[in-house]
C-alpha cells in the first residue's frame, strides 16, 4: 500500500525477549505485592508445616488464635514450651492446615479475643519473661509494616517442672560470669544484668536496636529463601519418654504405670528454690515495668507428677542435677506446697493476680491422662484445655 514502509527484519526487539521481559516484570510486581501487601493477609492462613521457615520474630503473626495477622487488644502468653504449646495435641495436628493446638487457641475460642504466644522452648524466667517477648516485639516494631501495640493482658506461665532448674542454670552461665562477685539479691545489680546481658544480647533486640537494614524487612522474600534452602527444622520434635520403674498413678479408676516425670524441683534444696524464685520475681518485675500499661497475670503450671493422684509410695523423678531421683510421695506433697507458695508470694507482693492451675489439672486427670502418651514432658489436648480453664479465671 502506498506510504507504508516495508518492515526490516531485526530492527525491533525479538519476540522472545519481549515475552521474557514481560514475565520478569510481572514476577517482580507480584513479589512486591506479596512482600508489602499480600503476605500480611496470607500469614494467618499458612499451614503449620510452613511456620518453621518464617523468620522467628514473625511466627507470632501466623498463629491461628487471632482474627488477623496483626492482633488487636490482645492477650499475650509468655514462658517456656508450655506457653508455646508443645505436646501431643501439636503432634496430632494436621500440619497441612493452620489449626489450634494449645491453651492460646482454647482461650481465643472461649473469649473471642486475640491471643498470641511469645513462648520459647527451653526458656527459664529470664528468656521467657524478658528476652523473648520484649526482643521480638521490639523487632516487629523496627520492621515498620508489622509493628504491634503492647498487649492488653500478659499471662505469665511458670512451669515448676524445670523453671526452677533453668533459673539456677542461668545464674551459673550468665550472671556470675558477667557480674563476678556481685550479689544476686541486689535489685539494681540484677536489673543491670537483665538490661545488659539478658535483653542486651538477645539477637532480636540487638538487631532491632542497630536498625534493621531494608533486606531484613523483606519477610516474604526471606521466607521463600529459607524454603528454597530447606533451612531450619521442625521445632516440635516429640520428647522421648524416660523409662521408669516405680511410678504409678490413678486415672479413671485404674492404676497406670508412667515413666520418670518432671517434679517441682525435688532434687533442689529449699534455699535453691528460694533463689530460683528470686530470679523469677526479678524477671516478672522487669516485664511489668517494660509493659507498664499491660495487666500481668501469673499462672503456676504444675509439673507432671503434681497433676496426678499417685498410687505408689515412692516416685522416680527426671532429674537435671544428677542428684537423688527416688523420693517418697510425702516429699512431693511438701515440695508442691512450697513451690506454689513461693511463686504465689513473689507474684502477689508485687500486686499481680495469681492462679494455681494444679486443681484444674488434677480434676482433669481423674478421668484421663493430661500428658502423653508420646510426649510426657508436655500436656496433651486434655491438659491444655484444663490449663486454659485456669487462665480464664484471671482474665
């Protein structure tokens, strides 16, 4: 046709280049959308098996015990693996979905309020009450997009089965090497220890205080990278039951043999219990000061042996100190009273509400086991439901 210029081969971009360019551009735009908009809405729907690949600090946002990724007017649980929710219920949960598996989920269903947990496996009072909740909230605040308000209510879980031991170990490994010759009972000294060592060396806190670089705020991209690299590992490995010889408990009218179980620090002396409780109280006060606008509640979680009616005259305990493992039942009863009283006094003299969950667990254990049968270190579903009933009394 007159006026048309003949096409010259090779003068335009090859069709394949254009196609790849469009595909790359679309992929970049999709990733940017997911990073800054979509991931926030996806988090509460990610299956449990994906949670391990999330950066540790934002796993709290993927928990199913709330109405959206960012909780509002929420209840926070702090403590060790009991606050996190390890146990048989988690092991039985289909990891292809994001379904509840511990006390946070029961409390959420009962109250309709958002509930999140900052529980840290293996933590004593220093990490569980100070480093984990404060460090992770500070990190989220520094991320900008995922900043959280402070919780309306904080529920502190004190697990008598190993928190006493963990607190003494923390003094040995962290306080004395960094404050040689200093008095543990000196409140100013201990507060300095919590600030400079416990919180000051927590990775989340340190990174947030240093200023998160832009790449550390790309949580969606970091998650994809971890999945590609197959980073981490399933954090909820079942505990191996320890074989025992003498322990017998009465459940549902039957006498049942159980393995060596956690006790309320039966291997520790009375002075050691007092010292470990002092560590708990200092951690509790630090938490209370930092979250000055949050109501704080304390729940005493009994060790496994405290949860059952014991049928045998003697018990074998799982000991952390390499000390005597066999004790009379009367010793368990005396130590239970001492442990509960110590934690209750440390709580109430600071004006905080306290509840002993032992009666709720003992009531449940009359008809069914509240631990195991695989993981005897943590509650099963019946145990977590009983624990939640105790928590509800102080909310």
